[in-house]
């Protein structure tokens, strides 16, 4: 059972990392466990963002526990070994749909954060947003209704 469904939209990997790092930082400080599924490797971008933000840099050990690498499909079962509080999936819609089907079968009572590449589906943005309670943006998590998106 999903506790929350949060969506996010990014224009590139740098935007993705700058959007999710504050969220991840906040949740780690709340002692939440996080599992990530990235279609593209964002490790190098994570390192750059980490080094330009003092708050993140001072908490590097906690943030380094997050897997910022591309999720290899043949090793995906390793990510389902433990119960997690938050699952973050980022990539194109077909990648997100595939991972969501797997995650929902393996986990219960968690928050799902799906971060879509915006240029993947410009026309279907409204249909996707309607399936979520909240949206993750650079200013944090906001209620969909608060943003007048639905």
C-alpha cells in the first residue's frame, strides 16, 4: 500500500539531482530509508552538487549511502532485499512504469517518488499529474491542488 505518491519533472540530470537532493537530505535526517532506481547514472552530477552546497557537503556520509548510479536491470533484485520507506524512480515514463510494477509487488507501506524526464511526454503531463497527490520541485514537496495543476 502506498502512503504517498509524489511526482516530479526534470529537464535534465542536473535538474533532477538539484531537485531530489534536498528531499533526500530531509528524509535521511528523519531516519527514513531510501532506495533509488535511476535510468541514467547521476553519480558525477551528485558529486558536483554536493561540493557546491555546504549543507550537503557537511552531511556527505549520509548522502553517499544513496545509490546515484544507473540501475542495471539484471541486478535490480538486489534493491528489493530490504524494507524501505521511500522509493525514488527517475527516467523516462516506460522505465518508471516498469520499475513501479516491480516495486509495488515487493514493498508495502512506502512513499513512491517518480521523477519524469519532461521531454518524454509533453502532451500527457496533465494525465500523469492527476495520478499523484503531490509534486516534488526545487522548492520541495507541494500538494497538487496547491499548485492549481489539477
